[in-house]
C-alpha cells in the first residue's frame, strides 16, 4: 500500500472525518487519498486558523484533530495554531509537505527545516520515509493521546507520495528517525474526554529511534516530594496525613480534572465534604456557579477578591491543576500543597507533595479530608462579593451588560467560543455554563482564536447555536474565516465587542502610569457597512439594539455579525492587575 493511502486509512480508522488546512502542489496526492477514504478537506483562509479548527474539533468530538500546510510559510503559519494545541492540551496531528531529501539543507525557495520549527511546539516531530512510515503513522496517533494529549508533527517529503510503505515491525518507533522529547501538550476547555496517563513503564525503541519514557499512571500511584519522584508508601502516607490534619482546606481544580472522570467524582465528593473550590478558566463547568463549594475562577476578572479565601487556607489541594494555565507560584500562599495529576508536573514548590495516579485514586487519598464551615462561609462571601461587583457595572452597553444579555437570550445548549482580550477575563469569571459550552485558549492565549474555533464547533455539531465572542482586534486577526463559515453554510453568530482599541494592553499600560500607545485599531464602526465578505452586519450602540440584533441573528439561518459599540471603562476596575 502506498504511503498516502496507509495514512488516510489509519486516520479514518481512528475516527477522523475531516481535516483542515491550506493545500500546496505536493499536497494533492494526500488530499486525494483522504477524499477517497471519506475524510473531508476543509479549506481555511489561513493555516493558523486550520490548526485551531483541528484543536477545537478534538476537544468537542474526542477524536484526534488533523491539520495540514505546505512548505515554508504554510508550515510557519500552521505552527502558531499547533502551539496552541500543545499548551491547551489537545490531541492533534499536524501534517506538512516538505522538501525532498536532495534539497535538505540547501538554499531554496520556501525551504526551512520543519523539524526544527515544530520541535518546541509538539510532543514529537517526525520526517517520514518509505521505511518508517507505517510505524510513525501508527505511533503518532497513540502519542498524540498519551498522558497529556498534544500535537504530533509529521513531515511528508514532496517525493514520498506514491512510495510503498515498508513493512510494519510492531516497534514503537521508526527506522532512521530520532524521537524528540518536548514539552507535553494537551486539550483546551470544553468537553469531558476520558483521557489519563498511560499505564506501564516505557515504550520500546524501534530500529534507530529513541523515545521518551512513559509515565506510570493508571495503576500504582506515584508520589513526588519537592520535585523528586518517589514510589514509597511513606510518602503517600504523608499526603494522607496532611489531608487528614487540615482544618481549612482549599481545592483548586484545573484542566486535567475537567477532562477526566475526576470531574464527576469531584461533584460526588463534594456531597459529603464541604470544602471551598476555586477553578482555573479551562476547568469552568466542573461544578456550577451556584454550587455551595464554588468560590470563583482564578486569574480572570475580579479574582483578586479570592485573595482572602486563599490566605485563610492551611492546605491547598490541586486536582488536575495544570501549571500551563498559571503557575502555583503566582498565587499559592505559604502553606502545604498536595498536587494530584495523571502525570508529573512542572512543580517547583518546596515541600509540595505530588501524587501521580489515575483520577479515581485521588479521591481515595482525599477520603480523610474534613469539612470547614469557616472556609465555606468565607467562600460564600467571596462568591457574593464577585457577583455584587459585576452588578455594579452600570446599565449602558458595556462588556458586563452585553455578556449578561447574551447569557439571558442564548439557549442553554449554546456553544460559545471566546477570543483573547479583556472580554475573555470577564467571560471567564462571570459565564456560568453547562459542561463543554465555553471554548477558549488559556495556555497559548493567542488572539484570533475565537472565529476559527466557532467554525470547528459549528462543523462538530451538537444541536445548539454557536456564538463567537471576540474583540475587534481579535476579529481582525482571523476575519478571513468569515468566508469559510459562509462557504460552508454555517450558522455562526459573531459578536464583536468594538471599542477601537486593544483594550487589555491599554489597561496594562495604565497600571504602569503610561499614556496609551500602539493600541488603536479603528475609529467609529469596525466594518463601516452592513455587509462584510457577504455576511450581514448589525451595528448596535445600546442594549435595546443589541437585544433586537441578537434575536434576529438567532432566527437567521446563516452566519451573522453583531458589532456592539461597547463602553470599555468598566474594564479598569474589573481586570486584575498582574
């Protein structure tokens, strides 16, 4: 079987039904093989958007996302979105066509080393040839979903198509390639997907390929203290002793817990243990905002109000807390830390105890945790203070009132994709949701995420509306994907918070007592017309107008844009200084 047919078959058997990209001439044999295998090619307007679409597809479907780009500039563009999948923890296969062997290292148009480019942005990068293709392709899909899921890159030399794939040896590696250890990568906020650390010690080496060692996980908890791994029961007992002796515990829940069975287990645990909980932005939805244990969201708007609760704790328990979201050092008080995860994390906290195991085992260790009426009362006051502060935002069209109106009018099964900017900090704190209904980027935090994420969400389906909430600056970075949405006939409502500025930068400049500069995006209306790339634009300046526009957009059968001319002044008091 030729390599492109083998690749298409493996992806199809893994559940892949569509992939995203911008093709080049050498891509054509692969696109054709995928088409024949029943895998739909989705043309994006930009390669970075294609990678975001693949990332979000993986989050929403549980199937590894696939994206593609061609030589040089195509690969470089793709790499930005691939980096997002790494730090937002999404399983992804990134394919790029590459120069033939004869041109490696030569000065040539569009020629760069793709393996050097993708090495820091992926779990591993490979260059295929006829001898190693079967093993690499088979292994790449496994690797993308192991431990913390993340992207794997495969380079496809331009002269490789049509070559017969060599025999499969069954080794976890490939001839003639050195595996590349890199930062582990994983999936973003969204849907509960049952992934956890792989069991067993390590993967073997195929002919000429070296691999990083897998982390013990699903069985046999491993405990690390102060960053040094240990398997002793005494160390596990130390974690249990700290938990049993705590009188004012605080639980911090993160990305891994959101995406594993730990999410459901936590809800059951909190029925018997009254303990306050703070969540990271990517863990939103693990418990509802009206749950008695919920205190607030770390690192987003008004999270400084959590300081008193955090300082009162005598023990912090991290459940699936991924440091890629925000390092413990940035907020942890000088109290003991017990950190639970499915793989070792980048912990640099003196005296911290790290328990590495399957999520089911976390709650066995936690079974002796007591309740704290004092901490629960403080959590309730903190939660109420955040809500009260949001209610004081005024009555005109501003980011808080606009988000509140969206929450009022949008059906409960709406999928919201949020771009990066000041509005994201507000959405991250105030947007209550069902599991998997708010899609954002936090580890990578790249502007331009919202619109391609909405395209992927609409393609993934789910029955409810898809709404992209973005700022004018973020929209401008991926505006071309409006053409993609229109061409595919997708029903997406794009709400642009329009204030003419990169407001988050303006706010941060003000913290330094600087006059704003380098932030001006536009004057007046961003669009200046009632159509953009063939899509209707409604320009609104007050809440009444926004209400009418949103109702019209919900009733429409196609893509709609609402430009909301917001008053950004409320950001000054709500965005947390950092």
